[in-house]
């Protein structure tokens, strides 16, 4: 699946706020974790007291506030059949 966005950007300020562009979908938002799909790949943000200040899927923007501890690009989990039949 091709993304409607061509690139993305992560801007973290003093580990207290984070702006992500290129966001296609938000999967999960809790005070300790935010996960989304960026350019077709999972992105996971972990921290403390996280809150979503802005989420605009049409524009592809997510803004978070709280203590940012980790930003990680995750691997997509492939089904057993897709791994067998490459």
C-alpha cells in the first residue's frame, strides 16, 4: 500500500512535546504510549503523562505533550502464511 504522504518529520522539543507529520492512522493513545502509522510503517512513542494535543489525519499531523522517553519505528508483524509464501 502506497502512502498519500511522500515524507515525514519528527520534531521533539526538550523531550516535552513532539510533532509528527506524515501520520496516516493513530492506533493507540495512553498516558504511557502513542502508536501510529507513518508512511505505512508503525511508529511508537513511549513516555509519561502523554496526551494528544492535536490529531489531524487529513493533514497527517499528530502533536503530543508529556515526557517523551522513546521514539521507535516498529517492524510490521507478518502473518505466518506471508512468511512461508514469499
